[in-house]
């Protein structure tokens, strides 16, 4: 299958391992990724003001670019910020014709509101299927990973616009982790905030949030945390790196390991992974 | 700039007396109306009107980017831009010359900069304020994709910045219209400089030629040329080998 791929700014800079591991697993699962050329930032956040359409220009232009590249393909993103912003922009422009017309006056090419935006985990669930992933995975390999799935704030909310999964009782990350053979932990703090953009001007808030989250993870006897969000990954690995004895992974890294891809190709330190794997044999 | 009214008057009368078919149009320069010959470029029209341009003019061939200009045309609310040496005047055109648009250039020496991902942010942190309104692209007289090279600069993609901005003339129109107050053309220059310093392959034929010069390959030829007088030089010059333009092989991609 073919997918348009919008990496966003972070996937090419601070979250290269997320990009790298995604490309590796897509190769294994016969998904061809067509990267959108010369993209801009999506804006980072969906604007909080309802009438300020100017801030929708950036995400709308990305959607137009996708529509121009290939109108029949779905647009796949990985970063939860991009996913949330693009999806909500699409929702607004699809629902509100007046807003779409106003915005189209400012865009170089009008947006027809027909692009479908998907997250990779959505592709796994709906197009590839957990059964296929289970069959292709070396499930015994990941027994030592006692994973706490972590959704963060933006992946599921607001539910009526994102339509990925239930925002209070989701199972999309858990199901995928079960399919690849991880030891999944029922983690009640999976929606807690990591501190998000506070890390820019009030890092102490992000530090407090991340450390609290890590303490909970420890209490639930998880030895790793898995996320889809580059900012959660950044905050948690920045503030929890030395105090806590565990790892944070991108979901694609674990899927990659299960598919038998070498750790180094997934942007992982082989020594750390070996520790996890030998742990499992001891247990 | 000062007006030379006398020259203006004599010029006009001369043209009128010799050629009755001459057509004139109105232009408004800095709010004042001038009658100038039809079919001139903005630059020539200003000179026709009697202005002597000392800044905001350069090569007159559309290459140097010194004569950036903003104007409006009759019956159109939109502001338009262009190079004064390349844009033709129209009747009832409102215009002004931009001798220079204030833009601060970061101070760095190419040998000291480090080609890391935050290269652009260190010298031009304001690029993160980009609103992606695409105004910079709409005003660019070279039709460069300015917004996207700023996006590449935000990601620290030096080679993409250099690539997308290669035809930049540094006229500064992008900086004049940016709501985020970015100085795009300086950002692009930093990109091209660091690309050629750190990423481009060193050119082998250049170092080879320098070696040849240093080893004295051309010394005899130059010494014999020095001794010739002007006429002999002219003969040699007119008989030199010239590569015909048609036969230049198309440039191949070196990858």
C-alpha cells in the first residue's frame, strides 16, 4: 500500500529515531511512503481562537500539498501535534464551508476538504490488522518489556474531531503492544500531561510533570514507557534520564524490534535492548 | 535624489518637436505626477523625469537586485513589486524606489561557524516566528519559494536552503513585507555560505589549475604577451578560440 507522509519538523530534527524506525517497519510491511516535498511547519498547535483563520493557513496549505501530490492517497503523520492540528483543521474546513471559502481566498490553490489524515497506529489497526502484525512478530523477544502505554493529551482529543479511539477508554496502543508481544501494564496515568511546551519558558513545570509521571510508572512496575509524541519523549527523556532506571520508546521502535529489525537501525542502543531481552529470560 | 527640472523641460520639448508620434503616460513618483515617455522601464522613466539615481540602482540588467521597487497600478488595490530596471511603466502608476530596506546581518566568519542543526537559529532566531502567510514568496521578483526555504532553515536543512535560494538577488523585498520581521535573504546567504563551506565537494579542477599556475605552466605565455604592443594584442584577441554557444554540453548532475 502507498501512503503520503508528512514528517513535520521534529521528525527530521530531534526525533530522527522515530522517522528512521517508521521507515524501517514500513519497508517490512510493504508500505510505500511518499514524503511530501518541501513542507512547512504545521503550526504546532490548533489555534484556540475560533475566528482567527490566519492560523489555519499553514496546516491547510499542507493539506493542499497532499491533495496536489496525490488526491487518492491518505496522508500519514506521526507526530501527535501534527496529527492533531491537521485533523482538526480538516474537520473545521470540511464542516464549515464559509470558513473554507474565506481561507481559500488566501491559499494559492483551494482546498477541497477531501484529504484523509491518518496516524500510523491507525494504519496498523485498520489496514494491516493486528493479526498480520502478530504473525510477523517475534513475540517472545519482547517479553521483558513491561510497557506502560502513554497517550498524552493530543492523540485522542477532542474525540468527535479526531475519531481515533475513545478518549476515556482507548485501547489502540494497548492492542498493538499486545499484538507484538509486550507485557502491557494497565496504566491509569496514560493521559497525564508531560508539561508540554512549558519546557520552553518554564522548564520547572515540565520537569515536575515528567518526574511525577515517571514515579507513577515505577509504582506500576513498568520498565519502559511507550509514546507517539516527540514532545512527550523529549520532556520525559530530558527530565527523567538520570533519576529513573527505565527507558522511553517510540511505538515504532518496539514494533520494529518485534519485526526483527536490528536495534541500531531503529535508533536504539543495542546494549540497552540486550539488557531488556536478557531480563526476560531471567524472569 | 534631486529633480533637474530644466533638463526635463528641454528633453520633453526636443521629443515633441522632432517626433509627433511620441506617446506619453502619467506616473506618480512619491506622490508627484510626471509625464514620461511610454514604453520605458521604471528606472529609465525616473531618469526621464529628471531624477538622478545614486542609490537603488545597479547593474540595470536584472541581476544585482539593487533597484527593488514597490508600486500600485491604476484600478488595482494590490501592492506590486519588481525590479525597477525590469518593470515597464503603465499609465497612472504609483511608485517609489527602495534604496535599501533596513535588515540587520548577523556577524559571523565562515570558518568559525559550526554546521549544526541550530545554525540558523543561533544567528536568526526570529525565523521561528514565521506565520507561513507566504507573502515573501508572492513578492519575490525571482519567484523563489522563500517560505519553504525558511521552513527548511527552521529544520536546519542547510542544503535545501542553499538549493531553494540559489537565484536570490538580495533585493530585500521579502524582508520588507514579512509580518514576522524575518530577514529572509540574510538567512539564505548564511545557508549558501555554510553549504559551500561544509557540504559541497571541493572542486578538483580549480585546485588542479592553481597547481598548474604555481608550477609556472603559463609563465612563458604571459611574458611573451606582456612584450606585445596594443595592435598585436588586438589581433591575437580577435583570433582567439571561442567556444560556440550551441556546442556547450548540457550540465550533468554529479551524484
